[in-house]
C-alpha cells in the first residue's frame, strides 16, 4: 500500500488510457511521472491479461488496434470523470469556478482576449485560464474545458461552435500600398508575400479563388504564426494573407489596407470545441451561453 503523500501503484488500465490518448510511450511516461520502461511493461501486462493486442508498434510510434480503439473509447469517459472528481476534492469539495481554454496564439491575441474582458465583467465569479498551443488539440487531457481549433467543424467526439467566418484578404501597410503606381492585382507578382507556417496554403487558396495568375504562391517571407506575419505587414515588409476577422481593428484604424477582394473559405475556420465524452462544467455552460451573436459579431457562429 502506498504511504501517505505517495502516488499509488500504476493501474494498467490507466497507463493504457494515457498511452492510447497520446499514442506515445514517452509522453505517457511524462504525464504519469514514471519511466517509459514502466509504461511499456504495464501495457504489455495488460495485453497479456486481456489476450489481445491493443497497439500496433509501427515505425516511429504507436497505432491503436481495433480492440485497442474500442477499449479506449470505453475507458476515456471513465478516467475523465475520475479526473473531474479528483479536481473537485482537491478544490475543497466543489469546483473552483475556473474555466480552462486553450487556443492558437494568433486567435487568442487578436479575437479572444479583447472579448474576454466582457466575459469577466459579466461573470466575475469565473476565473479564466487561457493558454496557447500550436499542438493538436487534446480535450481528453482533463486539464482543459474547451479549446479553439482550425478546421471544418466535423470532428468525432466533440461539439463545436463556429466563431468567425474565414474570409481571406491580402493586407499591407498604407505606406507600402502607396509606394508603387503598378495596378493591382498585377502588382502582386513583384511584391513580397508574407506567409504563416501554421496556414501554409492560404496564399495558394486566395490566388486560385481570385483567379490571379503569374504569382508564385509559395515565395516570400515565412513566419511561425499569422500573428507574426500580420505584424510584418503592419511594419511594411510585404503583403500578408489575413483572416479579415483577425485584422478588423487594423483595417478600421487604417494601419492596414486591403486593396484586393476577399475570398471566403467556407466552413474551414476557427471553432470552439468541447468533449462529448464528459459532462460540461458549469463554467463551460456559462461560456457557451455567452457566445451570442453580439459577441461573435456579423456572420459569426453561423454555418
């Protein structure tokens, strides 16, 4: 038996749930605070006990077998509920009034943070913990209530709310826009295109949809996030391909201009998502109710 203050012995089912969720022995070991060898031993012992293979060991990582995927689908909600119950005990028998959201940095800075002040004013009993990540969203970790992610809204095991329309528009500083008399869109062929590595095909999509020939969609300056490419455009380094909703403030203030038409990418946009495998917290229900058309803005939240 574990002594006071010590972690209990490893539960093989728990080890499998973490490993299956992360599809990584090393990452599972980090979460469980054990060695990778200990994780591997527990998984192999569980497979022997069940008499089935739970993982295929493929080059470079793990894949769930059909039996493993079914087992994980059953175990996931159970361990999520256990994590929630443990959090409740640690907070003194009830939730602490905390809402935990993870978001890409660009969306957090340019859309979410300006609106969260209004949420806090309306719900001062809820503390928002906002973190940013460029990694794929994992809602089964147990330390996240909701996440914001980019896609088409068709993900298994989650519900989602569309946040903004995904209208792509080329933007640049007014000084750079006035620096040449060459007409648009022909001028794009001689301009420096600014790209986000997080959204590498946006220029290609816009050029094709706007029927603009003779421009290399992949040439130019490349930045880790759209946030950086937008800043480079504001400082006059080139033409960024932007989501209109995320540069609306700069377009309104005149620090960016959009001399070319926008292109709508349809349902491929930002959504707030939450898991259907566990009951939503009271704080998450309040947050979802707060996402009204007034908060979302024109065309936000519609499909």
